[in-house]
């Protein structure tokens, strides 16, 4: 009888620990930040960008959680700056008052969508964007629950021969992420390419048309408008103010998708 009492007490203790762990994970909502340089961020870091939010964390290069401050990304350390990710995370935290937000930076500056496949390699960052994103996300999921992906990419595919196959590749990417992460309905939000980039490269308009059609062809997806946002002097990257605004727009769409679930 005594042995049974002791065993029961140990079992109850272990069960309680597992329950606490499960509860903890359910209250840590994870989001992947994927794409190329405008997701990684090239805006100038200012004082507001190094002020952490008490419930927003980032998975760093070493796979450790730390309070999220800019720059979040490390794809090109010499030029990484303010992107939409931190503002997105802060907006999600303000909406979800009772959870923590975990950001998983995975963008690779200059990466075409062709490198976002199993085994795909991007020479500029000496990385495998898709494989690395999955590996980092699986590390993150030991602590929390994956809730969505935000994607900003397409400048590198704004050429007639690449834009022609972009829709198929994007739909494959979404399906692959959802399959590998075990959620067939994982929210996926894309950001349209900027007006100032289209002015330089009219082929980018084709990519935006694909983004606009995405919610009609793939469930639980949405796109973010970039109208009114302004560039750095390079006329390619969003400046810091616009990158923050873009992050808030991503959050609005992500929240809409989550409310529809």
C-alpha cells in the first residue's frame, strides 16, 4: 500500500509538470519571418528599435531566446537593420495580452524563391533558407506553438521568366511549410512589393498580381498592401519608419486570419 501511495504521488507530480509545460508552450505563440532583404530589414536602427517589449522574444543565431530588439536578422550582419518583424511582434503582443510572442528570423537578403526549397542554397548568405528556417522553427517549437508565417520576397524574381513560375513555387512553399510543421491551415501572410520598386522594375507588378490572387487559391492566406510606404535612398528597401508600419499591417492581417479559425 505504501509503495502505491508513493508511486501515485510521483505520478501526480510528473503529470503536473507535464501539464505546466504544455500550458507554458500554449501561451508562447511563434511566428516565422521569411523572405529576402525587406523582411530581414535594412532600415536605420533608432532608439525606439532597441527598446524591448516585455512579452516579445526573438530566437537568435545560436537558437536561444532573448528579448527582441533590432536588428532581428543576421543574414548580412554588416547591413542588417530595421525590418517589419519587431513592429509585427509588438502589435501581436498588444492584441494578445495573455501570451508571449516568439519571432523566428529566417529571411535571407537577395534570396530568390527557388532557394526556398528543400536543399536550396543561397550563395549571398551561404545558407539554405528553407532548410534553415525549418531547423530553427523546430528548435523554437520546443518552447512554444507555431501560429503563422509572414513573407516578404519577390524582388529577386521580378524577371519575366521567373515571375511566370512564381505562383506555382509560392503555393508549393506554403504547402511544404504547412506539411513539415504539422498544420495544414497555418496562416501565411505575404507583403506586396513596393510602388517605388515597381517604378524601377515594372516586372514586379506581376508578382503583386500573384499575391492579390493568393487568398483565392490557397486557404488561410492574406496579402498586405505597401502603398504609401517610403524607401531608403536606394529605392529598393523600406526605410525604418515604413518597415515598422509594414509590420503593423502584417499584424492586422494575421489577426484577421486567426479570428477566422
